[in-house]
């Protein structure tokens, strides 16, 4: 996944870093935030995989139901003649 790490962000000033003192925004804080971000990315990845599996299962069910409905319609047409 393409995301900026705290190492990439060190040289990019933002509102928070301009107002934060060096002691309050140290490497330990950055490492902790990076770790939290990595955990959240993994969690989102797991949720995406779960949604994909559900979507594939729904697609399989729709195809199977369509086949069954098609065969029922064909059987009904044969009975009409």
C-alpha cells in the first residue's frame, strides 16, 4: 500500500508540526502513530477481503439462481405445448 511513513513526513511541515514543540512530537510518538496506522491498514485489508468474499458468494448465488430459474422457465414452456 502506498502511504507516507513518518520518515517521509519529517521534512514536510504541517499545521500540527509547526505548533508542536520538539519534545511533544518526538520519534517515539511518530513510531507509535506509524504502528497504529499499520494496524489500521491491516484491519481495513481484512475487511476488504471479507467484503470481496461475500461479493463473490453473492455472485455465485445469483448465477446459480439464474440457471435454476432458466430451467424452470424452460420446463414450464415444455408443459404448455
